[in-house]
C-alpha cells in the first residue's frame, strides 16, 4: 500500500501555498487582464465566442497568473525582503493599467517609442494635475499593500514554489504552441486571413511584463525571453512603425528658419477659396503600385497601346497631374503620407495621426470608410487605419464570409472588379450619409500582378512589341485590366446615380511600382522607389484651372482635397494645394533611411542616420516633429 504520510509530505513540501494576499493579487490582476482583453476584442473585431480567441485568451489569463506568482516568490526568495517584490507588484499593476489605457485610446501596448512622448508639452497638455495625483496615489497604494502582505509570506520553500509556477508557465506555453496549429485552419477564413489575424492575437496575448522587459528594459535579450510568451510568433510581421525620436508641439517658432529655407508650406493655412461647392461624397480610388511610366501614353518607350479605357483617354489625360512623385513606399507608408500630409510616416502612428484627413473629414460630418481587397488584418492596418480616423474597415475576411464572393478571392485578395461592385453596393446602402470612401485593390500588385483570372473575362492581353520578359508582360496586362475595371466602376457609379454634383472622385496610387526585376525589364520605367504616380480629380462640377505639370508629391494630395471642399488646411501639413495660384515647386520623399528634397534644379539627399552638418540636423529635427493646433 502507498504510504499516505509520504504523499502528504510531498504535497506540503513542493506544492505552493496560497495565502490570502496571493489569491487576492491574482484575482486583481486577472480582473485587469479581463478588462484589457475585452477592449482588445472590441478594437480588433474579435469575438470571445470564437474557439481560437477563447483558447488564447484563457491561456493568457492562466499564464499571467502563474508568472505573477513565480515573480513574487522568486524575488522574495532571492532578496529575502518584501521591498523588491512589492516594487514589482506596483510596477506590474501600473503597466497593466497603462496597457489598458493605451489600447483603449490607441490600440498599442507600452513600448520604447512611447517614452519619446514624455515631454513637457505632452505631459502638461494631456495629464491634468489631478491625473498625477491619481497615478501616484494608485502606485503608492499598491506598493504599500503589497509590501505589508509580502512580509508575511513564509520564507521556507520559496525557491521550490517559484520553480513550480515557472514549470506551469512553460507547460502553458508548450500547450499553446502545440494547440495553435489546430486553429490554423478555420473554414470561416482562408489561410492568408488566418495568418494576419493570428499576428494580432499574438500581440494582445503577450505577457505584458515580459514584453515590457524585452522591448524596453533589455531589448537585446528579447529573443531569449520570448520563449516564455504564451502565443507563437510564427505569423508575426514587422508592422510596428515606431520611431524612438520625435517631437509633438504647437510652436513653429524654433523651426521657422528651417521651414523657410526649405520653402515648404508648414504653418501656413490661408489659401484663396475655390468656390467649388459642397461635396457630400468623396471616393478615393487607390491603384496598387501604379507608376505613371507604366502607362504607354506617358512612357513612349513602351511600344504598345493599352490602358486606353481610362488613364490614356484624351479627356482623362487632360485632367491628370503628371509630375507628382511618391513620398513614401510601400503601401502603408504611402497611404500614411497621403492622409497625414507629412513625409515621416514612421512617427504618425505613435503620435496618434493628429492631423489625418479622415479625422478632419469626420469632424465635418463624413463617415470615413476604407474598403480593400486584401485582409484588413494585413500589417496591423485595421488598427492603424482606425487610429487614422476611419470609422469602418472592410477587407478580405468580410468578403470571404459571402459565399458568392469566395471564388473571386485568391492571391492578394478579392479581384478588383468585384471589389468595385461591393463598393457600389456599400455606397447605395449608405447613400443618406456623407461618405469618404477609400478603395485599394490589389490586381496590379508587383512583381507580376494578378496572373490569372479564374472566373472573370477580360479582353486579350495587350501587345507590347519591345518587351520580351514574361513577368513584365503579365504586370502590364494587369495594369490594362485594372484600367478597364476603373472605367467600368466610374461608369456604373454614374448609372446608379452615385456620381452626381455632390460627388468628388479621386484616382491615384498608393505609391509607384518599387524597383524590382520586373520593372527593370520595362523600357523607360524609373529605377527608384519614389517615381511619379498619376493623380486625377473628377467632378460633375467644373474644377478650377491648374498647371497639371506642376511639381508635387503625396504630401500635396490631402491639402488639395480640403481646398476643393472648402475646409481649412491644418497648419501641421507639409503640402499645399495643387490648385493654389503660386506653388513652391518643391518635392519631398523618404525611402529607407534617406530623405530627398528636390526642386527644378537639384536634389538634396540627407542620410537620416548620419546628418552631414548642423543644417541637416535641423532639417531632421523638423522631419521628426508633428505639429498640433495651438490651443485658444
């Protein structure tokens, strides 16, 4: 027979003992975790009834509780005093509350970039005096209670108890990684959607303390500690666009000399009104990676005749701005520059997209909507676009839920023609609202575009006599088919009565086609990432006269839109309206680590990591600054 006394001895010696303090602490932190996960679910569009969401959230709650117990016990065992573990409890509680607030207001966790926001301006502007009192009262109260209670934890067997909880953490981590593969296949989503979605699940279910330590305190040890995080990183992409050095201010005076020397429009608001009438519907069509020089009517070195249903139609060519260059690439960077009119796309997300076009239009009563072919979870863009001010983001997963659309979803996402059909249906259903609809297809995504159309019919591929490369021919064919689809979309809008006097349509690209082994085979196509893109404004009303060859860049697009609509331009925007009577003719672009300022005569290139002199340092200070409106 088994000696029961030995079993009881083993349990008493090796299993942890729960005193009242530890139990209440775990319940307290679990409650904070639940609050955070509820907010994360709402922000990400997750449903707690989904088996994968429920599983990962449950593992996070258990893992965080076990890790908390491990940390408190090991700190008490090592230091033999209550002060250090009490500091940990207070710091952990503060971090938990900070993560709740950050995710509620901005969909992010505490990271290195946020500490750059701690400036006298940001502190005094956003935290009232009673806020500081509440913060320090909370920290001191948690520390004091923890210190008092941890002193009473018996010092015997602390190491063995902490090892027990560490083993529980490792077991939960192993269980989570092993079980994650079961959720890789979900009939509600295709594998592409699942991958991007899992990246966001990973992000919100990290252990907050381990993430803070590895991202802020000991970033070099990140790969070592990640083994303890409760969700596998296999689907995680590099989607955190954070800078460690930026400024938020409403004071232009320290930068005025640099602004004037560059000749940019920062700090200037007043433009002659255009008297173009009021618009209640703005439709912005973004083509994927469309360089102006991919169109034969602008690049005579391409020996072929295509894209003539829209872009190369004579009436459209007369309304096309033909000297507008890319300021940011790839897609998210280009869109961020376009919507924020600021060349530094890296600092817009951590500073809250303070001057974004969707937010400005929302204040004017518009509903900003982003409708795309690809997954809205791609590169965390559902959250980033939400932070920009979009009220609704519709993507691949929404279309995948429609059985009639599934067969048109493959490659990068829903085929462009079907995307445009869905946009028309959306506008019809919301015709009573003021809408700002941004549309992004994917059929022309490099390197070869949509190579086959399984269920849609198109005219024969265009003949390009001097292009022999197969991939180059495929990509230009996708450009021709995209051109046909845009022409059909605008025609259908008109037929449905949705292109009326109160509708403004904008057609451009997210960025030019980046340099790759396909564009290198297209004669006359630029060999850089910041090439020209087309920009077209269409309205039933006559638009003002303009110099369509004026030098411009993506920072000028948003100022042009608000100028047409009669809305005041934010002083923090870098660009100026293309319909302004006098323009400076300057362009700016940021690619990788280099910043480019160009005029008609020359280009100034600045290495953002190694400025050559004091003047370049001052330019970079301006480049790393977001300006807000001065308070009345």
